[in-house]
C-alpha cells in the first residue's frame, strides 16, 4: 500500500500533503487546530455554529453571493466541527484550484457573523436539536458520553451542542472564537490533478489571512473506567424500538494497544454481518434490528461501545447476550480463522479507501493529525498482520471485559 506523497511544511506553520492523480478535478480535505475544547462552559454547540457561519457572509458579500461565486467556478466548499479540529472540504476543477482555495479562505477570514445570519442559523440548529431529541440513537449516544466522561471534559459533549448552549451564543462569542483561528497547525491534503508545488503555493497564499499564532492546546480532566455498571434509562414516547449504547474507556489514538483493539473490535462487532454480535444477537437469536461495535480513539482519550436497536420487550435479553459475548472474548479469545478473516477485512478496507481521492485524503489527514508518519500506510498492514490470538485476548481482557461500563437505554 504505497502512495507517492509530497509533504511540505509552510513558513506559517501549516502542512500540505499532495498526491497527484491523473484527474481534471482536485479534492482537498484539511483541518484547522480548533477543536471542541475551545467551547466555553454553557456555550455547547458554539464550534458547530462557528463552522457553519464561516461562509455565511462578509461585510461585503452575502451567503448567496459567496455560494454563487464558488459554485460558478464548478467548486464547492464547507467547514464542519470535529472533536479534534475544524474540518474543511474543498472540491474544484484543476484549472480553478488556486482561485477556489484562495477565495474560500478569504471569505472565512473575513466572516462577519452578522446578527441576522446568526439568528437564522440559530433557528435551524434549534429545530434540528428538537428533532434529535426524538431520535433514540442520538439521545442514547449523548447520555453515554455524559456518563462516561466527567463534566468539563470536551468529549462529554456532542458536536451539535444543546438547546441551552445554542440559545446563549452571541456574535461576540463567534468573534472571540475567530481570534483563535490560525493557520499554524493547519493541515491540508490535496489529491488530484495538481502539481505539489502548485498546491503548496496556493495553500500558502490562502492560509496567510488566518495568521500564524500558536493554537490553543486541548486540555481535559483525568478520566477513569467506571468501577461498576453505570445505568441510565431515557424515555422517548412514540418510538417503536429501543436503542442501547453500552461501553467503556479504552485507549487514545497513539496508544500501543490501539491496533490490537481495532482487530478485536472488528471480530466483535464489525466484520461481515457485524461480527460475533451481529451473528449471534441479530442473525441467530433475532433480537436486534441492528447491532454493532466500534472503537473511538482520539487524542485525549478513547472508548469502545456497542450500539443496537431492539424490540423494547427484548432489551434485557439482548443486553445479556451482548455481555456474554464480551466476557467470552476476554476469557476464551478468538479463533485463528476469525483472526485471519479480520486481518484481510481491515487491510482490504484500507486498500479500497486508497482507490478514491476522498479516501486517500481521509487517511492522510489522520496520519498527519496524529503524527503517525508517512510510512504508516505500509506499517498498517504489518501491524495488523502481526496481531496474534493472544494479543486479541489480552486487549479484550483489558478493555472489553464487562465489569466497569456505562449502559444507556433509550426506549418508548
């Protein structure tokens, strides 16, 4: 799994990674060092609102004029909030690449956050949050984060925020956040029909308007695994199914156990028809509409979780079966066949990602964001193929054993 990647550090502290492809289009995926940790207490959702307003108008141009100009070049652009960063995505033709990125960041740097635009967006976000309150998956996931992470931890929040937080956001909050936006620490991955030197020149010019001050560093209180089961039930009238989210703390992205845990999770609830969980709980027992597991590993902390949709009358039976599967993996490990199937799945999934510009950009952004090194794409295969059955059992014993965990049930 080799990629010819040109990596360049800019004078302002940003990094540009370019992969040239014989295409007439260019795909850009990047990040600005502005994560959810910058949100003040009581302003949950500020980063999400800020991201959406970056292209909603300057003092001279309205949102409609900006969109018309960008789309008129055959391009598109967006900013979105993430836990670790502010994400940006830009698509353009190769011929209009430089013009597109320059204009996008010029408009973002000059964003005015006008009161009327803020109120218009606030209304949309509050409506969306009201709709999410009726979504069992969202509610269960939100409560899971609140119970797993202590108050004040950035990962205890959801990116969309809360009604209370969004209602309190002011234009001054947005302008203060804009002062923290900087090109130092920014990452841009450029894939498509553009030469590396042209990509570097365009991004250097585009990011100049953001300045080069040092970005705010993420901080968070210590987190520890629950000593025992922590349970919460939330009622959502009028829904047909119940949603369960069950999980606990695991490892941050750079922990040496991460790759082993990735394999363990793949066998547990991802590979094929959602792994062991999908086979037993859904296919054989018929207790789930869906069930899967995943590992979320970020810079400050990581966690694993099982999520499933069930008949409300079958929740307890399904959860009991899930706990049995977790305990079984910790006690008995996995078979050689399961392990080999999972390795092929994980390596094959990365190879498939590398066939598209968006997939390449996503992989390289993660590599740069976490400092994994450009040889990571080659090491990934070696590290995954080097995982042994005893490694899977060891990480399952450490992290997946169902002793100290959070369980949230959102039911009618």
